[in-house]
């Protein structure tokens, strides 16, 4: 004969034990303080290589608004030939070979609203190339170029390390940043002449042009078991050499 009373008691006891276990787990204290928003973002970039909880530039929206930077999402509504300031995390750079043998630097910036595509031609390289290749956060001034039906890009004419401008903004506010942007325009540098490599088909090749798509082929990472071996972060630019 089955003792139903004993069974019910056992079930009730089990339920209470499970409930106690869940509550105690939820209330468990790790002994570590909770991360603030900045620490959480830093941990995401360190572990995952990308921002998850928020965009890297979210906390700098006031700076971008004060200097008149245009969000990527608003570029489509501007007219051809408009002069704009755009800012973002550099996610790609390329210098593909072109028939003329000249060097064109293509870059893509990521801001909280979307992507901005940029092109820097040789007449801007003296002012921009070093900053574009050696800065992870960029502020760029350029001219909007529209192409039918809905394509557009920005021809860059000046570039600044946005991380430096953020520090200036914290110390001196919008006036300090405005002064820095003005001084950058007053000291243009000449582009250094370069040689070209003539190909068998007659095309001229710039010696610093990319000879293959930037970055490491996906197949190269298949044998690697160590997740950190050859790792490429989301916000790193794996493209052209500076």
C-alpha cells in the first residue's frame, strides 16, 4: 500500500527546497562591485571585439552635436556638394589599385545611426593619410557626392583623431575643439611625390596600393584552435598599411 501522505509531504518538501535554492542563487553575492556602463562597454570590446550594450560614441553625442557633426542616418537627406562633418569608429580602410596609378584611400565609419563611406584622393593625403590609418576614432570633414539612384559618399578633405578631440572637449569644452579644428585647416601639407609601377597591360600601379582584399582570408583561421590567434576585432581596421 502506498503512503500518499508521505509522498505529498516529500513533494512539498522538495518544492520548498527548490524554491529556497533558486532564491539563494538569485541573492548570491559575488563579492565584486557591479560594472558601470563604461566598464561594461570596455569588457565587451575586450572579450567580444564589438559593442553590444551601446555604441562606443553614445556618451559623446553632446560633443558631436556641439561641433555640428552629421549622423550617418541624415546624410541621405543632404544635397550634392554639401560640406559635412562626420564622426565614427573606423571599421575599414582600403587602397585598391586603380588604372591611373594614383592612390585613393577608402574608409568606412560607424556611428550610432549607421555607416558613412569616405574617399580620400591624393590631394588630401598630406593632411589626412596618417590620421586615417593610425586613428580608431575619426572626425572627417568632406563634400557629399551623390550618385543615382540613391548612392552617396563623402570626399574627405580633412581628418582628426576623435579621441584627442574628446579629451579637448572634456578639458576646454566646445571652444577648445573649435580652435583645434580651425588650426588644422591653417597648416596644409604637400603630398609627397611617388613613383608608379607599370604593369604588362600598361596600367600604372601605386606602390602602396592593396594587391588583394584587406584582412585575413576566412579559410586561414580554420586550423587555429586558440581564439586569440590572429584575432581581428570588429572595430579594428585590417586593411591597408599606412
